[in-house]
C-alpha cells in the first residue's frame, strides 16, 4: 500500500468488503506500507467519485469519506476512520532502500514479526501488499520489490486460527487470470473464497479460512456489488 493509492476505487472495494464481512468482529489491518513511487500512474482510478449516482448507494458513508480523502489528503492513515473503532492497524513501513540481500531478508523477517504481533488480537486480518501473492522462493526475498509482495508463509501465519483477507493484483499469468486465481487457491492450501473485482483493473481478494458466517457475508457482498464487476470466483477445476 502506498499513500498515493489512498481513496482509489480499489480502496472502495476492499474497505466496503471489510466493513461488511467484519461486522461485529475485531479487524486487524496489515497495510504493507511501501514508499510512494513516481515512475507510473498507479492510484489514478478515482473517477468513480464523479459518478455518485452509480457508486454512492453501495456504501454511502464510506463513499463520502473517500471523496474527502481524495479531495484533501491522500494518505494511508486517512483511511483508518472508515473502519470500526477497535480496529488494529499495523502501519510500519516496509524495510526498503539499499541493503544486501541477506540483510533485506533479516529486516523483512523482523518487520513481519512486529506486524504479526500488532494484529494478534484481531478476529479477521487484512493484508494489503501492492502486488499481492508470491512464492516463498528464497531468491525472491533478495529482490528490492519483495516489499510489494506477500509470500505464502506470511499468508498462513496471518490466517492461523482466524480469517485473513489478502489483496492480490492480477498479473500476466500464463493461462489468464482465472487460472492465476486457481493457482493461488491451491498454493494457499486452506479453505478460501476468491472475490474478483475487475472494474478499472483486475484485483482478487482471497478470503482465507472463513467460518460459515463470514463466507455468507462475502457472498452477500458480492451480490450487492455484482453490477460493478465484483463476483465470487468459480474454480475451473471444481
């Protein structure tokens, strides 16, 4: 997550999802904060706020808050007001900058340990890496852009004994996005739902280890948003 993304349509999707599925549950948010980048135009998907007649009815309170964020100050911390009181936030920036690969690995392990501690009392945890899921391949951990990804080992740690919702930005996966979602569902290896959100750009939210109530709330959310390109993924192998 980067400050320049705050308030874009992806935030409308994910925050509304969390507000719906997390009703009466304590939320924990692991932002996976990454420094703002200037080499691309990510975070530009904010035109939805100029179409309130199409978008506002889905979550009026959240819509109005995001309009204010976009108009005044786009920052991750400004989104905290959209979630229930008592929500736990892990907002420590990801360790970045020039460092040797092994030092980067050690810094990431320490960072994740602190992040996990910050949200340990949550019933539902949301993880928001810029790019989403990646493998636990050792060489990936040496790369500077590893800070924009979440490896399966961290997903499993966050979802142990509770539900985790994990953001994934769909990529140029061989076989297409449907195959990509199936691949990550298999890699996660736990009961999970995948929520596809394909307006503006293609995103998937993995709802991992849900109980029956959270699973039903997820389906109800997708039904409410179905006219805005949000749906439950149906596995091609099912």
